């Protein structure tokens, strides 16, 4: 007997077999007490890739102070916001009902997974790895997340965690392949991920329906749209909160910044709200209220496209109020100009770029171009995998996987062990 409040697997008609399907063919199991989307979420939570996010940079290097957000705490916050948006839409949208709603477990899974492909040192690490990998297929955090979900985590058979089609599509913010836009700095998938796209759209001719570039990248399932707005909400507000806590955003700096910018009345009002929160010592409470406003600023509307007849995930779109999007953009601008572009963080970004570049060069020399002396610098399983890979591009991708999987601390310790003569001992663990 099902407990009060539990939802049976067959009661939500928003989804169908197309959404539950996986490339491994698992689908819905009759002997499983969880829905396929709950299985997806649980697998993400229990993977080491998710745990490593606790030591990867969000704004400030992990370990700087205990209360700053890391990629892990950020992902948890995004997941909470995503679930709240689902609950809000279900409660107020006339398009949804008790047996027809956006699955909060599916959205939570996408939110928890959305950053597992990010490398150490935040977006600086992402830019550095893309520069190093540009001749070998590039690097992109969203593409790396897809690679992990479908190929590298949990599986020695190259099938990853065998995610459902709906989860794969829920994290696919970008659908343009790197070979189609080789000059792109981000917002692409790897060239060898065309098969994953074909599976997501079930061979429906998405490439012909959508032109390469912005139009294809903006074509997203409703769950992906919820995940993306949850991510925007979390980092636009919380990056500012962390910047204030760290002393980068002070009353004086914000007032001067506002006086030097051509802000309209609405933007000036948001800035004054922020200044008032600092003056009153209520930053966390005041910005927490803004998260509620950003959730309430969402509504649902119907959509028609070449996928809407196949799945409800494309039959609806998320609409965010213009004023809420504008406020989010203002917070992002403040964080970028006063925190991310500050000399202190730029110096750390420079160090992170140098550190990852040197590590890549050492691994490349030792494992790819044959000029190394055969040092055993990586775990035996990874060395065997690189040795068996075909061509420079295949080997480079595995070297990149190794670097992308590192936490901030592991990358720093490895660098020091390799290049600092006064650091390290024989008892150190990799």
C-alpha cells in the first residue's frame, strides 16, 4: 500500500515511454519502487563526480573560507530552486493538474548534474582546457557533463549511468557540435556526441529543423529551461551575496559603481535595495527573499514545434517576467565587474591558468607525443586507457578528462608535487 502523499509511477501523464527510455533500454522497471527519474537523481548523488564538486570553485577558490559557496552547495541550491519552480507552476498554472505536471525529481536530477562536468577553478579552468584542447575537439563544461553521464561515470562499458532520455535532454543546454562552430569559445557539444543528440531527438531530423548556432542552442525542453533559470537565479543572487561577505562588494564600491553607470529607475531601485540590505546587516535574508521573487516570476505557456507532438517536454515553455530577468542581469553585471574582474580574483585566475597548462603539458609529453621518459604519473587504469586510445585526439581527451575531474586542491597539490622541490613526500596520495 502506498503511503499518503506518495505518487505512483503511472499517475503523471505528462511523460511517456519516449521520455523514460534510455540507450541501455532499461526504461520503467516493474520491480522498482522508484520512478526512472528518481533512479537518475539517486545515481547522480552517489557518484564521486558529484562529491568532488564540494572542492571545486564557484566564485572563490574552495577552502578559502567555510561559508563561501562551492560547486556542490551551488548545485544543491539550484536543485532546491528547481523543485520550488515545479511546485509553484503545478499550484498556479491552469495548464497543469494533479495527474499532469513537470516532474520535480527529474528537474532535481538535472540541477544536481548540471555542473558535474565543470573542471577545477571555475570558468577559468574551463577556458584554459578549451584553449589546450581546441585542436582536439575543444572543452565545454556542458559537453563534459554529457560525456560523464553517458560514457564515463559508473560504467566500464562506456555507457555511463544510462540516463533516461528526459534527463539527458534536461541538462542539454547546447545542441551545436564543436566542428560546426570551431571558433566558438563555449556553448557547444563535442563532435563525437552527435549520437547522443540523435538519441535525444530519436532521429527526428533536429539538424534540419534547427540551424546551427543560437537557434539550436535555445531549443530546450521545459525541464532544461527550469534548470537553466534555477541556475541563473542561484548564481546571480548568491554570487553577489558571497561577494558582499568576502568584502568585495562594499557600500562605497557599489555606490561608486552605480554613480558611474547609466542605470534606469528600475535598476537604481534594485541597487538601492542591495545597499539597504548591507546597511541593515540583512544581506542573507534580503537576497533570500529575491530567490522567492525569481521563482514566483515564472509561468508556463504552450508551445508548438517539431517535437511537441512526441513529448510534452517540448509542448510547453517557461516564461520569466521581463523585470525579473532584468534584475538578474543587473546582479550578474555587478558580480562580473566588481568581483570577477577584481585584481585579487584575476591574479588567482592567472595562477589557475598557469597551473592547468603546466599539468596538461607534462601529461601530454609523458602520455601522448612520446617524448616523455615513461614516468608513472597517473593511476594505472588511466594510463592503460590512454595507451589504448586511438590517435592524439583520443589520448588528449582522456588527459583532459583527468584534469577536468580534479578538485581545486588536488590540482594544486599535484602541481606542487611535480614542480615544487620543497613539497611532497613518498606517503602523499594522488
